[in-house]
């Protein structure tokens, strides 16, 4: 198969990953089908409307452009796979809540649909993040069994994990280097040629297993580093220091006359918890690859430290109430931010959820605000009126512009701020009469 503009591409899963990928290929001139479960989302996309609510530069415009071009169509019908020369899989890959093992329900059903409609010679590329070994142990056998074709002979297979982040979808897809692991050289070569149409950066070829480990490994590295930053925050609170000043000084470690920052010494951001579809589960995916072979310690411990942060945020709230001599029961508390990341509408695995569960057990009245999530889009003044405490969970731009003097008038006497993302100035809030407690800075 040669990659020509008349190559037809099907993208399975039109979420944060699949939708922008499909649109970029359509913009490049390919005929693209996007397959997704659920008629509502598909209908919206086919009307040229953006289903993502958060700030995503260029996405709304790109959907409109592609809609007018007429070479992109979303559908719920898996039979469309039979028309595709290339199929890209971008469905969700969560882990089981209790066991942390991969929960490949979406992946298995997508592969089954694809296998049953696979045309001979098609290249299937998995972009979803998967546990190391999944291409060989799950993807290949399902496709072979359902299609009756053999990999490398009847169809081609590659893994090209996606590296984007909500808020930067289009920018990241086009500008981040990519790792590409083909089941054979031909799969790698064709996939690379194809991605060159939308990726401006380097595409590095490797084997499937290495590509799988790189993707889950880079997110695990981040999770471990965040856990370190969170533990530093807890240490600084205990010792009466400000973790943000400590972090600034650590990160400013430079040689005289050298303007480069020392990348290896850059401390991550502590905070009220880690969320999103990826970071909380990719560590579990990585270690699942070596299940029963070794027992990793650092990675699960880091997960537990990060999962503890919403509980710690709740502890800070209780401390602040103790300080003002009040009980939480019967008071009103505002939680600002339900999405896990600033300016995003992505609320998967949000740390706000466990925090809300803890507050709800106290019989305090809790009211949530988020400018990007339909259920929580209310005027901020209305939310803060009559509250005793404000807990900042997400660094949306709107919250960075909060007028403290104004909100103090709306809140009860001895108002409390629990700052989960270091967006308020501790001294300033205290001067204005707030009781302030920030993660790593109390
Ligand atoms: N969101 C991110 O920032 C990000 C970044 C890099 C990698 N990833 C990885 O990419 C993958 C997808 O993530 P996402 O954030 O786009 O998920 P998502 O939940 O936003 O999108 C997945 C889409 O697939 C659809 N789907 C599920 N089963 C299907 C099926 N059988 N057929 C057709 N459609 C189906 C869902 O309805 C959904 O719209 C995951 O493995 C994730 O770990 C995500």
C-alpha cells in the first residue's frame, strides 16, 4: 500500500485523541471516517460542532473547515471499517478500580468490530495507551481471530501512542516527537509516511513493546515526580516552610553564566491531586506489563501519595475550621474546579470527586463551580455567597482573576481559602482577613 491522498482512513473513538487526529488527516486531504459509540456525539460532529467544551485553540475552527471540505464523516456503523485502508484506534483504556488491571472493554469491542470488517492489506494503528505486551497478547489475537487474516500477511499492525494534553490537542499532535512501533518494517514504514502528513516533528521507529513501554513509562515518570513534589509539600508544611519558594530555589539551580535550566533538577508542581484519563492509570498499565515477574515498589507508592492529596486538602479544611472555632456541619463550602486541569472540561478521575465525598460526609453544604462543565456553570458570586470556605481545586484562568476584596464581602466572617493550586497570595489573603491554607504552604 502506498500512502496517497486517496487512502481512506477510519479513526475508531472520537474523543480527546481520536477527534483531532481524524480532523487533521481530513484537513490534509484524506477521506476520513470517524467511528464512535453514541448517536448524539456523532450527530453533533457531523453538524460541524465541537463536542469538547474546554479551551482547545483551533479545534472549533478545524471542525468547521473540515465540515465544509466534505471529506470527513462521523458514524456509529462499524461496517465502515471495510472501506478503510488505515484504521487508527483511539478508544479509552482505563484500569479496574480495585485491581488496577487494564479494563479493555472498549478496546476489545473496538478490535472485534474492526476485525470483523477488516479488508485485506489494511494497516491498523493503535494510538491508545496500553500495557506493555498488549499489542502481542490482546490486539493481534483479536484481530486475527475476528478477521481470519494473519498479521504481517493479511493485515499490518503498529503502535503509535499519542502524547497530547487537553488544552493543547492540535498543537501537541503536530509538534511532539512520536514513537512508532510496527509489528514489521512495512507497517512502520507506511505508518510513518502517513503520520508525516500531520506531524511536523520527528517520528522515531522502534518495536511495538518499546513503544508501549515508552508511552506508559513517560506518564509514570511524571506521576512519580508529582508524588515527590507532593511529599515535599507535606514535608514543608510540617517544617513550616513554603514549598513554592523551596521549589523556585531548587529549580533555579544554574551555573554562573549558563542560561540553561538543569532539566534533571526541575521539581514538579505539588497540588490537591492528580486527575485525567491518563496519569492516574498509566502507572498501573506499565507495571501490569511485568505482572507476576517483579513487584515494583516506587511506582505504586507514588500512586498512593498522589491519591492521598484530596484527603490532605480535606484535612487542611478541617484544620482551618478548627482555627476559626467552627464546625463544618451546617456551613456552606464552595469548591472551585471540577475538571482535573486548568481551562479544560475533562473531569475524568478528577481529585475533586473524592474531596466532595469527604465533605459530604460532614453534612456541610457543598456547592461546586466550574466554568467548563455544564452542571457547574453558575455565576461565581452566586456560588460564593454565604460560604464559609472556598476550596480551589483547578487553576482555571477565571479563578486567577478573582477579586479577593469582592469575594470577602460575599463570604461569611472569618472566611477560609484552601488553595490547592497555589493561585492566591498567602500574605495578601491573610492581610485581607482570610484564613489561608495552601498545599505545601500553610
Ligand atoms: N486524553 C489525553 O490527554 C490522552 C493523551 C494521550 C493518550 N491518551 C490515550 O488515548 C486513548 C483515548 O483517550 P481519550 O482521552 O481520547 O478518550 P475519550 O474517552 O475522550 O475517547 C474515547 C472515545 O472512544 C469511544 N469508543 C469507546 N469504545 C468504542 C468502540 N468500541 N467503537 C468506537 N468508539 C468507541 C468513546 O465513546 C469515546 O468517545 C486512551 O488510551 C488514553 O490513555 C489520552
